[in-house]
C-alpha cells in the first residue's frame, strides 16, 4: 500500500493482488484452511492503510468490495464476533 500511496505501484496492480487473496479466502480451499488452522482471513489485508488511502480505486474497493467479502467470510472466522471484523 505504501507504494500505491507514493505512486511507484499502480493501484490496479495492488488491487489485482488483493482480489486474488479475496478469491482464495472465499474458495472452498480457503474455507477449509480457515476451519482447519483457524485462519482469520480478515487479517490478511492491511486495513489501516486501506482505510487511510485517498486513492480513488482503493476507496472504491474499500467501500464496495470489502463489505461483500466480509459478509461472505464471516462464517469462516473462528471465535471472532462479526462486529470485530469491521
């Protein structure tokens, strides 16, 4: 995220990588991993940096894609209350 902020990495490249992580976490393999190892998928993204970003594509990702993702994976997160996920 810091490279997106300083302009050395296009936001689109960072978003493509983040989308791959979200797709994995939302997959059958991701659900099995979460259940088997207690993986908390909500901790894989740099949320402080995402929240603090003013880059329009990151803001759109934060406001549109992340809420849908959170609602899907909340059932995979062990021992974390939905309110703690964001």
